[in-house]
């Protein structure tokens, strides 16, 4: 580090200044890259200040206060800036008077650069971190008693997460409630079902929960089951990292002081699928934590706590075979239960999101405590004749009674973890009401409730069919604002197969802004007549299409929407046209969004534009009663 000459007068002024600061409880901070103002208004560069303090008060160097030389283009001082640092803080602490040398009468001899061995910036950072970790550990060990650590881990786990830092600092008090229930099981549940919406940090809580269990109850054996082995490895790795943190090392030393005498805490097994530590004194040979994928063999495995995490996924929603496979694996878990002391010695914690009314969660709920008479009575009440306030009160009481059985359900409105803006954004992004209901409301659209299940009626035709069709109709369900979209259905009959061929389109733009784009599609398909409601715009858009040359049949809709949709579409919902009315067939170019709305429709679903549009097309087009075509 280069030095600039300094004389005795300057040096003695610096010493006077430091003594002045010391006597007045002041401090010196290196925050100005240009100069410092001292007594007698002498301006000096930071380099001179740094030299003087280091030369004049060696006690600073002995106590780990270093001079950091910052060289680079950002420096405003020739030769670089010089900062006084202590554990990452740009500050010089005051020292006792005896630490300052007497004023110098003899000429100062400045050491040469070769004689100096200044620490590098990396050395300073490392030393600062070592000192910081040491002090923090000492403070924590002095601050916490064993009882306080137990309370922290079981009642304020979200605060433990925040102390861990990134990845866990978003935990809230509700997560402490979850972890407390999982760790302590205060109600003595044999089976617990915990369902919570997506983005509620279930897996984050589970990693922290398992780490807490491993140090609070080292003799507890845990089996963790997830859908795939890779998913298990991810979670087990997360638990291992928590155990390695200084915070948990401190907890372990407080909870198990004898382990310090044995050389400290160690993980005797730390693989991708299992963890065992020297806290485990059992002779059974079982690991404290064993992870398994759903496809792993379960025979011969035993545990006091079995945790299933997200073993039900979207695959179970789409595939009956996948649902059966998951259910079979869950049934096999019952054989893992400790068969030496019976079922009462073992419990199962099931965490995840249900996807189908007949998935594994239906089996899990059979292990819960029996419903009380009060709950049975509430569930038999016909809610249709009650006010919204009464319905809300009944549903709240049923939810509380379910918690007493071991069933904990938290949708996106109940956790408080998502704002209304977050929820609305998710609805827009998913663009699938059934998917949003399952992910965030934990409400299933069962196959039994869907009047139009997915059948093989898509892709047997293309738009070219309309080129030779006898008469082509269209129905437009217009949207002008809000979340609704414009749905356009185009249909024509195939008299040879007794089928009505439909082309469905969805538009997110309001019809008054893109009606020309819609008109191009109608021209392309040779549409001869358009059916449009007048309820919203009083027929104004119908006039727009008339100006373009289309025949428009405007009508006012007064029929109950759900009744209209179900009674109109259901007779057409067949794979082949074998009855009096044609069977609906969708051309391969039909929008996926249009089809999803039809397949996922049920009473009360938010987005029903496509099924409503299809019903209007079939109802107004009267495809089953058209005159026979004469060639």
C-alpha cells in the first residue's frame, strides 16, 4: 500500500483529534472519500488518517481492526481510498487514553512497502465472518435455555425459519400452527390429513418440521413418501442442510449437552434418501429418516411416523390407472405400521392437494376420527334455502369439527398468505376454473358433476368441411368487460353421419374491438346466419355484422343458463350420431380453451362462456329438425 509523506505536526494533530474524540465519546467514520475535517481545520486525505491511526494506535490492529485499501475506477482519491474497517463496519472505535502514544518529537520513519504485510480484502472478510459467527454463537448459547429452545421449536417455528434465512424467511405464524400440530400431535391422531393451497409453503414447513423432530426426538423413526424418488431426494437434502446450519448446531448443543463431550454432533448417515445421526442411540438399526418414492418397495420397512407429501398429483386427476396405483401404494403403507405394538404406536401424516373425488385422499379420510352427531346434522342441512351469512356460519363450524377429526383444510382465502390481487392474478394466469378450484380452493369438480365429460368427439373433422356444407350457422356470445371472453361457435350438419360439426373459438378481446377479426373467420367458414343475444348491448353489435352482409338473428335470453346448457347439449353429447338428434363433433382447429370450458362445466363454475355459446348454437340452429337435403 503506497504511503504519502507525513510530518510530526500532522501526526500530533491526528493524535489530538483521536484523544478529543475519546474524551467526548465520539467516533471516526471513513465515509468521505475526499477529506476529513479535524481540529484546526486541517484537511487530510483518508490515506493519511488510516496511516496515523494504524501507526499511532497499534491496539486497533491487535483487536482485528484493519485498514482496507480500495483500488479501482470508483476511487476518487489518487492511489485508492483507505477505509478503517471492523467486522465489515467502516468505523474506528474509541480506546482508553493509555492506548495512544505520546506526542512525537523525533522524525517519523515510515516503513517501506516491502516491510508491510497488509491483509487482503478477502482476509478481512473471512476474519470478520469468523469473529461474527463466534460472537453470535456465544450470544445464542448464553441467551437460550433448554426450555426456551423447546418452546421456540414447537411454538414459534416460523421464527426459527426466519433465523435460518433465505427460503424460510417468508414463514408466518400460521406455519407455526401447522408445524406444532405435526410435531406434537396434541390430539393424538392416528391419521392426519393436511390440505393447503399451492404456494402456501407446505414443503418448506415439512423440511423444517422433520429437522425439528430429528433433534427433539432422536429415537423417532420417520418414513417420508413422495411421488417420485427425485422429489424425495430434494426434500431430504433440504433437511440435511438445515441440520448443518450454525443455528441448529446451537440448538443441538443446548438440547443434548452430552453430545459435546462425545466430539460434537455428527450425521452418521447422510445420503440422498436417508439421514441418521449420533443422537440416535437405538439399537434397531432403523434410520431416523428414510425417504422413499412411490414406486419403491415398501416391504420390511418400519417407522413410528409416516409422512406422505404430494403423492396425489395432476396425473391422478387425468388417469384412473394412476389413481388406482397411488391408492394401492397407500394401502401398502398400512403394513409398514409398527406391527410390534400395533397401530396405536404409529401415526400417518398426509400432506398435499386433492385432485379427484376418488383419489387417495378419499382413502386417507377413512382413517380419521368418526364424525360427531353435530357434524352429521349440519351436513344434512339444505343450504339452498339459507342466506349467505347462514351458509358461511355452517361451513365454518363444519370445518372446525373436521379439525377435531384430524382433517385440516386451508384454501387461499383462509391462510391469509395471498392477497386478493394475488388470487385474481392466479385466476387469470391459470385460465382454467377447474384447475384454480383444485389448486387454490381445494374444491374438486368431480366427474359425476360434469355433464359433458371428455369423449372422443374431437379431431374427426377439419374446417374444410364447411366448404361443402349445406347451411352454416354461428352463435356469438359477446364479452365487453370483466373476466368474460367472447365465445364463437360455428356449426353445420353432416347428414350422412347424423352429426353436427362445430368449430369453437375464444377471444379475450371485447367484441366491439375485434369484430372484424371474428367476421373474417365467419366469412372463411361460409356462415349464412348469426345468432346473437341483445341482453348486454341492446343489439348494437348485431347491426355491425348486418352492415358486413351477414343475416343476424337477434334475441333476448330469459332462460335459466344452467338449465339451458344441460338440457340443450346433453342430447347431442355422444361419440356417434345414432339417435334422432345429431352428435356433436368438434373440428381439430377448435380452441383448447373452448373445449376445456365445455369439459369442465358444472353448475356454479365461474367461466361458462363456451358451454353457453354451444348451447345457443344448438338451440337456435335446430340441427335435428332441418329439412332433408335434396341433391
